[in-house]
């Protein structure tokens, strides 16, 4: 989400959500959220530290970044991609509907991420299977790795180019 109007609207909605939750979106928390909202890819905590300094000409200690990211995660403003240890802004911050558990499609080549909601029927089937296996979920989030459409098209172009050179 790099459109500045959308970022500003999203931050305003995040502030409102914080007021309703009885927590504060401090200036540093807001700036970290802005870093993530402006990012085209998921970011590690150290990426956040670097971009924070670049965008705001201020230092952000790594421990502060982790605390702020935890706050943003706990309040539903960001997601942590467990398989890559990176953070991405939630695409539903400005929505007023009930959020479904997220499903992330992660491109292993270019690191692009798409956030989708898991459908109710799929979620019911997953929950039934999980219950039957005796597991209890700590976090309901699904991460699937593969190749995005752009990388797939690049692969096809590379294969076609290799064939034409033969």
C-alpha cells in the first residue's frame, strides 16, 4: 500500500481502533506502521529499523522496533510471517467487517506476498481435522509458498528464450 492518501486514511483508522481498544498509537508506533504500509514487501525488524531511519531521519533501536512490532501485531495492524520472520501490514485495517484468519501466498523468488482470507467452509474443514488430530492452534494463519504470476511468466519467457537460442 504505497498510495499516500490510503496510508494516511489507514493510519487515521488505526488511531480510531486504538482509541476503541484503550491503547495508544504513539508517534513512533505510527511511524513504524507507516514504514510497513509504504513497503512493497514484507520486512524484517532490521529492515524496519533501516527504513525508519531513512524515512524519518531518526534512530530506532532494534529492541524498540521489536516491542512496537509486537504492539502492532497484538492489535491487528500487522501480521508476522512465521516462515520468513518478517512483518507485513494487514490489508484490513480500514475495514469494518469481522476479519477471517489470514492466508498468505508467498513467492519464494521475489518475496511478493498476497493476503487472502480463508473461506468459512475451508476453515471449518481445517478446524475439524485439527480437532480430530488432537491439536490446539495457537495462531490461525496459513502460509503457502510458491511462485507468483509474474515470476511464473518470467520462467516461461526464460524457457522460450532458451529454446529459441538452441
